[in-house]
C-alpha cells in the first residue's frame, strides 16, 4: 500500500499537465505571516482601528495613502527580509521535470521566481510587490527597499504622484492577463492539481481544483489544517509544505515511471 506522499508522487509521474496552486502557507516556512488561521494578519484590527482588509484596500490607497502604505510597507519589509524556502525550490524542480507544470500563486513575495519557477508558467493572481509605479504618470521604480527606507507614501520623482505596487488590493480587480492565462490553461485541462498552503478562500482558487476533478484529474492538498478543499480532493495530506515537498520530490526522483493511476 502506497503512502499518501507516494500516491502523490505516482500521480505526478503519470501526469502530463500539472497545476500547482500556492498560498501564504508555503511562505510561512520562510517566516512570513499568513493572513488567516493561527497568527494570521487578518485576525485582528490594525492599530489604526480598521481591519487590515480595509487598510490594504484600493479605496484606502486613494483616501488615505499614508495609512495604506503603512501596512503595504510592513508586508514589503517582511518579504524583503525573508528568503524562498526549500518548498519553493522543490516546486521549481517539479516545473523543470514537467514542461506542462503550471504554477498559480496568491503570494506577492516573489519567492517562486527567486527559487527558479519559470516566468512563462507562473500566474501571480494577486500581482507582485515591485516594481512600484506612479498612479498619475506611470513612471516605474524597482528599488522597493530604498523606497521603504524613505518617507512614505513614496512619491513619483517625475510628477510627485503617489506610487503603488502592482499588487491586487482589496476591492480591486484581478489582473486581466493572469485571469486570461489561468482560464486558457484550464481550458487545456490538467491531469493533476495540487493545492499547497492556501485556505482556499477565493472562488478562483477553489474552481480550478473542482473543475479539473470533474474531468478526471487527480486532486490533492497539502496543508497542516483542513480547509473547504480537504474533503473535495482525492488526497489530503496533513502537513507543512517544508516537510512534505522534499519527501515528495525524493519519491518522484527515484522512479519517474508511471505505473498506474493512484
Ligand atoms: N505549510 C503549508 N500550509 C500552511 C503552513 C505550512 N507551513 N502554515 C500554514 N499553512 C496554511 C494554513 O493552514 C492556511 O490554510 O496556509 C494557509 C494560509 O491561508 P491564508 O492565510 O488565508 O493565505 P492564502 O490562502 O494564501 O490567502 C489568500 O487572501 O487576503 C488574501 O492576498 C491575500 O493572497 C492572500 C489570499
């Protein structure tokens, strides 16, 4: 009888098209806070008396750029002060093993790119923290660290407009290109969909898993806590990404043969 991780390794070996979906839990092993669950950023109001989802919203960036940037800067400093972990590196290796292994991430920390995941198969559905751009004239500035060390909110050197990161703030639309790529790839179908470290709080995260399963894909989840997905996937592995992913890769590397469907 195969262990759950051996089953997942076998599903990966047998799959041609793979979709890996990641959330803040993957970067929790790099020391970054998650948004929900134990110690999550959203568990309490900010010390400005508003929920973090309001502070980090599009309307707040327009209404009170200084307040919004106070919390954007906290996120930015946390990301700049941390590194990708072995979980990110294993995912990049899985993408090297399968030319049709795609990655959909909700994380804005840039760790997947830094760990070697190819840009052309990376869908950053919530955008990324840099390069900053001016909301008035579009001028770009990719030195986030320098901007975070200076006065906030960062102002455009050309027109003094308020700069912002290309992230999706609350109450903002998802990036059209990312959505288009995601649904274009979903249209081609996936044989395996693996959700890692996400509370599956959004329909555009849950739907790809359920849609793939409905057409026969093998679906799996790696998360120390159960989520709305846990009872709806073929295989739920209770564990931290940093513990499970290296073991998964070790089983995949040993025998790359597809024996039978798990
Ligand atoms: N390994 C794997 N999963 C983990 C780990 C770990 N070491 N630690 C925590 N988790 C799980 C938690 O159990 C939780 O289910 O990671 C998940 C993190 O959930 P959220 O904090 O909700 O993060 P995420 O799912 O990425 O949130 C989605 O919400 O507000 C937006 O922009 C924000 O991108 C974020 C999105």
